[in-house]
C-alpha cells in the first residue's frame, strides 16, 4: 500500500470514527469550512466540477460558475458529513431526513412482484436515500460499488453501506449482473448510481447538448427481468431535510433490437437525470470527466 493510499484510508477511518460523534451543527460547520478551503485552492476536482457546470449552465458568467462551484463543494461536503454520521443516526432521524415525492412508484412497483430498479445520478446524498428505503420502508436492496484502492478503503465503504442495510456487490465482479438479475426476479429492489460509465462500454446519450456515455446495466436488467426502471433525482434545500423525486417508470420499447431498446431507455434515464441536475446543478457532485469530448478529443464536436 502506498503512502497516499494509507493516508486516504486513515482519513476516511477518522471521519467515520470521529465526525459521527460531533453534534450535527458542528459537523455542518466543519463541512462548510473544509469545502470553502478546498474551493479556494482550486485543485483539479474543483476545476473539473466548474467545467462540468459550464455545460449544465452554458450561459453562466465566470462569476456565476465560481459561485456554483463553491456551492457545489459545500453540497459535496454536506454529503460526506452526513455519510460519516449516518451510522449513528436514529431511525427517526433517517425518516425525517429525507422527503421523497413520488415514492408510490417504488412501492407500487414492488407490490407488482416483478422487482424494481432505482437509477440515480450523483446528486445530493444517495446513501441517505438508501438508508431511508431500508429504515423507513423496511425494504432491503442490492447495489454495486466501484472497487477502490486500497482494499482496506473499499472494505470500509462496503461495511458502511452494509451497516445501512444494503447488499453491496463489487462493480468489477463478473457475476454481479447475474446476482442483480436474480434479486429482481425474486421481486427485490436494486439501486444503481448510473450517470457515469465505469466500463468504457456504456451507451452513448445526448446530455446537455453533447454526447456522454452512461451504463447500459439498468436498461438491460429491466429488459431481462421485467423489473420496473425508475429514475430518481435528489437535491438539498436550506433545511436539514434532503428532497427527492421518484420519476415514473421508463418503459421498455415494444419494437427494436435489444441494443436499440437499451439506447432508448438509457436516453430516457439521461433526460430524467438532466431535469434534476438542471434544477439543482450545485447538488451534482461530478468531479470527474464525463462527456466524450473530455474523455477523447477525437469524439468531440468538430
């Protein structure tokens, strides 16, 4: 393990062991302080966040983009402060910490017995939304996680999410898709963060006027199992309560090849994600390259 990996593992461990013990107002102030310090340093993550916001809000002035990136870093650190504290939250605190609209799409879909796939972008706090599902609705679910380095850090994330009631599969594991399909055929719930392709073999979609890749998994699972595919968007307001919306199901097209159906469904997901991101861009925590023009200049606009 490299020095940087040991440092990262130690810092995350410190967060889960120490931050969760802080009073909530103190943790919130700490998050804002760390966010503002990171924003002022304008490292690569902040610069990438600002560049991504420039596509989401194309008419924004440099001053507006700077304002958005500062708010974005505060939102990102709110996510981390909440995540470090979530294991210590009571069931009541979890229940009152999230107010989703359209949750009947989820409960109705599960009642139909064919399984449900929730697909989310990196908006606000998807871990809190998951904890709300397992705690308030009493519904367990399965998800996947990117295998981080060092392994000890990945293990920390798995233990954290399993402690919230989630079954976590490694994204890189060849059997992950089959396990997800089995859970859905049994009438279960699968939750996937699905706005960034980790395989480099995703589906090309139009996203804020340019081409990007998003994972094919949610659409393929829905076709293969008959499960309902529901986009979800999340956002913060000025209260301690996170807001959210479960969108209506993405339907499987009646005609077309599997590839064609997957393309149509993944574009529908991208459009739902874009609607939520456009309304609350500062809560989209995308500090990585996403659009094809950034990943491969040869595929960018002429």
